[in-house]
C-alpha cells in the first residue's frame, strides 16, 4: 500500500492543479524537448520518464529521469529543490523495478533528504518506502535509522497505523541483526498500536514474531503463549500460509519450554504441510528437519536423529553447491 501511494504522489510532484496532462501526448512531450531550456526542459524529461515508467520500460525511464536530474542539478539553487528530489525518486523507483535495490535505496535517500530540508509533506511517504528498500537490500542498520525517524513523525501526526508499520519493520531489522531483545520491544509496541486499531491479522503477525524473539532469548513459556495466540488467529482466518509459520514457532517454543515430544509432533505437522507442495522450499524444510534431529538427539533417539542428518546432508550437497 505504501509503495503504491508513494509512486502516485511522486509522479504528481511538480504538476499544477490545472495540469493538461490528459491532452498532452507523449509525442508532444518529445517534440517539446528541442524547444525548451532550463526548468521546462527538466520537467519535460521528468514527465516523459513518468509516462514510460507506467508502460514498464524501466531502462528508458531511468535514463530520462537521470537526464532530468542532471539538468536540475545544473540549475542549482535557482529552482526549488523539489524538482531535484522528484528526479531522484523517479531514478529510485526505476532502479527498484530493475532489481538494483541498493542503488535504488541510495537514490531515494537523496530524494528524502531534499524533501525533509524543504519540509515537504511527501518526505514521510518516501522515507517509509526507503526503509523498506534498505531492508530488501539487507541494510538493516540503515532500515532502523530510517524507520525510527518515521515512527516519530507518524506519532506526532497521530498516525498510529503508520507508526505501527514502522515499528514492525524496525523489529524485523533488529531480528535479522539477532538483537532479539530490541526486536521484541519493537514488536510489542507495534502490537499495542495494531490492537488499538483492531487490526487482527497484524496483531497476530506481531505475536508470531514476538514468539520467535522469546524463543531465541530462552523464554519458552512466554513464547508458547504468543505462538498459540498467533496460531489461533490464522486458523480462524483460514490464513494457511501464516498458520504454517505460527505452527513452526509453536513447535520451537514447546522445545525450549521442555516439551520435547510435543514440539517434535508439532514440527512433524509443519513438515507435512511444507512438503505437500510441488514447489518445495528446501531451505525451510531443512530448517525443520534440523530442529527435529536436535530434539530426537535430546530425547535419546540417536538413530532417528542420525537418519535425518544423513538425508539433510544429501540435500545440502545439492542446494549449497556453487
């Protein structure tokens, strides 16, 4: 949702209320280029980039956005900084579509900085998009830094939904960094806001991740409670995809809580679901199998554990080859 809003608003930047975009054709824009200079020329390149982006021709749209950026940069302080910001944001969106995530995030970062300097209301939307891109680029520290600013802005604006989503993403980044205590705090804060808004599925998403963090820090009993809550919601909602992951967290919590046999049975249920699909996620399957082997070992069932490890090794030899 954020991304769709962001694109729509970014490509509206620089347009007047009396815009004649509906009657200005792409051909007319191309013809306009030799006749324009300075700001008008930059805006024309930007408009062309937006039209061509909408057609899905991202390489060409990127080149046009970069040309617009170069012209805005040459003009310097004689034009509002929003022009340069819109060019950087367009560059970012095109790079994102081309799967060049790190470059996309760097371009969008420049757009956000410019918009914050000019106190543009567009800054917060693009900053949220930037945080998601930093996360996709595995730049988790930058994700946390970016989204922490967004949380404060959303709270000041009274936007609890925005703040909750920001906190959820911060929690995900902290979890990737294995900062489970800090991740737990972020997920709990996000949960409280989602509950206030009565967003049932999002509350359950937080509960599932809270269970994960509690398991990692060794609090199996508390993890059991959160995992069961998330599972109950997803079963009720018939959300089978999320139900599977909550079931995994329940099994892990049972094991940490000393309920080895129960945890083993739960993981076996997860394994049945994970393998009942032609497009098997072998990394996920191997994670479950590995945990089951560890439980079997702890229960003294070494022969069964060794059989699983042998099978896992055979698969790993295939999927981990360079």
